[in-house]
C-alpha cells in the first residue's frame, strides 16, 4: 500500500497465482462496503482516500480494505483485511 496526494495505491499477490481467476477488492467507507472485481492480471488498484457522499459536504474516508482471490469455480480465498486510518 502506498499513498500519494489524495490517492491510495494497492498492490497484491497470491502464493498460488496460477489458480486465481479474479480478484475481489472490498473498500469500507463509513460502514458501507464497495466491491470491485478485477481480472487475474490486474493486481493493482488506485482509489481516492476520501470521497464525497451523495454530493453533500460529508467526506467518507477509507477505513478498511479487503482483498480475496477467486478461482474458476467461484471459491473465495480468505480475505486479507487491512484497517486504514488517515493521519
């Protein structure tokens, strides 16, 4: 994980990458999880650290990130969960 300006750059891998068909990235902002699905060759992701919620002035920072690998049968690996706090 690396931060630059107002963005967070994620990079991940799996010990058995030959069995990975998709990656699922979950982002928690203010108790609401967002799901992003990536192809097996996409192992990086850039996201904004803070985001406008419903076009109001409220800002929802990233609080947790989880990444799972998915095989061709749809089996999910256990998630790798990271808590994140903006300093």
